[in-house]
C-alpha cells in the first residue's frame, strides 16, 4: 500500500482503474484505457487495481461497483466515477489535471 501511496502522491496525474476479472464492463474498458495510454503517453500514469486481490485499497476508497475510475493529483482525488467511459472523455478529463 505504501507504494500505491507514493505513486498517487507524486507530481504526475494518476488514473486508477479499479476492476475485476469477472466484470464484463471492465473487460470492455481495457482496450479503451490502452487507447488513452497511447494518446496521453507519459503525461499521466494509468494503473489497474484488481479489487479481489487488493481488498484493503478497495475498502479504503469505498469501491462498491466496478469499473471505478479515480483520477489523483498529488494524493488528492480530482475525479471519480463508476462505469465505462469513452476514450476521448477520459483523455479530456486527464488533460484537465496534467
């Protein structure tokens, strides 16, 4: 968890994808996030967190449905929403905090 904390508290904007292997919408989101990463490059970090393997984080951030996307900047939650989003919508959101 300390590594996670170090990552989200850094200067770089971080998008966390809380997901699960059994979740169909999560599977739909995977190629969308790949496209976002290709377009954003190194300007932001994108991390996938499996809720079943990381229950402490899931509990700490009150994740109740998947996928849940959270954007962090310097340790602060800037945006949070559950569900699948279009790549351009995610890119536009990230660009607000880069």
